[in-house]
C-alpha cells in the first residue's frame, strides 16, 4: 500500500471518529434536554391517576396526578363550558403548563376571603388563622375572625363589591377566594398578581351540593379526607331529617321573597329554596317554573298566585325589631296575604344568624327549622336557629 493510500485511510478513520463523537454528544444533549423538559413542563393530555366527582355538586371536579391536582370549575351560566381551571402543586415542583390554568402552590399558607361561605369552610377546617384579609367584617358572624381583625392579624378590605386593593395587597394573601359574577369584578386582584379562586357553591340548586363544595375548598389545603368526612356527616343528618316528612299527609303551601325596587324576584321550581321546601314537607307555589335561578315579577302576578298560600318566607338583613306592623308599613298590600293575616310569616334574618355563612354547612338544621314550622309534631323539642316566626 502506497503512502497516499495510507493517508487517505487515516483521514477516513479520523472523520469516522469525529462523527461518532458528534453523534454521542448530540444524543446526550437530547437525553439531558428531555429530562429537563419532563421536570419543567407537563403534558396537557396526561391521564389522571384518579378523578373525584361530587355526589351532589355539579360545579366542579378534581383530577389527581402523582405530583399535582387539576380542578375544573363549570360555568354556571353556560352549560358545557369551563369557568376556571387550577393546577395545585407542591412548591418544590417547578414544572409549568403552557395553558390557561391558574397554578397555585399547596397547601396555601394564607388567604383572603371576600364572601361568607369561605369563612364557614375555613372554620370547619380550622383554618381561620390563615385568613389575612376579609371584606366588611361586620357582615361576618365568626367570633375568631372578628378577634383577628381587632388584633390586626386580619385586614378588613371593605365591601366585596368595592374592596380596597391596596389593603388586599398588603395582607400578603397567597390566594383570594371569591364568588363568581358574569362580569369580571376581580381584574384589580389579577393585576396585583394574587391568584383568584372561584367558589361557586351558592350557584348550586341542591342544599347538599352547596355543602359538598367544602371538598373543593379543602383541596387548596390538602385536607380533602377531613372535608369528605365532615360532608358525610352532614349528608347523613340531612337525609335522616328529610325522611321524617316522607309520609306526611298534608303539605302546606309556601312562597318567598318580597318587593325590591318595585319588582318581586321569584325563585324557580329547580332552585335551592324550592328543594328545601319540598324536602321539609311543604309545597312551593312556584314549583312548576322550569328554571333554577330567579326572575322578576310584578306584585299583581305574585298576589294572583300567592294570596292564599299558607306560609311566607322572608329573607332579610335587618335589626331585631322587624315585625308585622313594620312589614305592612313597607307596602299595605302585604297585609292582604293570608300568610300575613294568619301570622304565618317566617323570617331568615342574616343580620342575627349566620344563614349565608354557617348555614351552607348546616342544611340539616335549616331543614329542621322548616319542618318544625310546617309539621311541629315531628320535631316537638327543636330549637330554631336560622328560620323563625316573624315577630307579631
């Protein structure tokens, strides 16, 4: 073999080695990069290890993965659409999702609560100390929260519809629990970088469904097991109470509400209040209306349907002196109803009782209040908590 051939062979071998080295380096880089990507991002199509669907609530579901959770909130105004999506992960997991999920580190160590049910949920899970901001403390009944505001541990940020964003930011809350509205009332909070968590429990039509949102709330604190046990007890008590009226022969008729700015808002036959009346052994006069929300009606229409109803429920935020003469002074036509003349008006006063707060998690007690009024012989020793006869 001549010298030229040997040189050519050496060049070929050197080139071959360089190619092998380049390939090896490239493979290692790709492998390393893929490992980094798997730690820093997650696939949107990853299959959940398990999915928890509520038994009664229709508004949310929780998907569990090995190192995070997904929570989906259904749009209460547009069936089939999602209102909000959350990723709940431990702080040491630094992966991210390239989507419209709100990513929150759990367990949350502080929070702002702008609405009553969130305070009730926090109380049930012994989380009141984590509340660093609330709206209009005078509207809440929780004594622990009142003390925290007095001690400066919790900031009162003002009315929920006109909160003070500077105070909310100063509270250093890691999340802010809110109720949903069709329009976005929380843009300032979003711009401040505080994650918003939507609690839509009050949009549910079933009393037990509202209470079941405790499990949703608990997921942000890794307390699902505790919340499920609490809810199971609520469910058992509610169903046991409901069974008392299964065979009642007579079901009194009832309506609710009163005029507000010249219109009377009527809850439909699929509403929360309609379900409560039915479970308590009464007949809601508007039970045949095929909707779950409320619609405005003129007083004349109300009178044509409700004038002879046996009972009338009024829900108010008012002082302790509210009575029949005061009600009649608001509109003389109120005195025309049989429920007024027969002194069968019942009152839920949220100024004096935590109806919209603790009542969400005590539907069995609200049910007992109603059964005691409609069928007193079934619960002769019951002491009403949330709903009582209007003062004469």
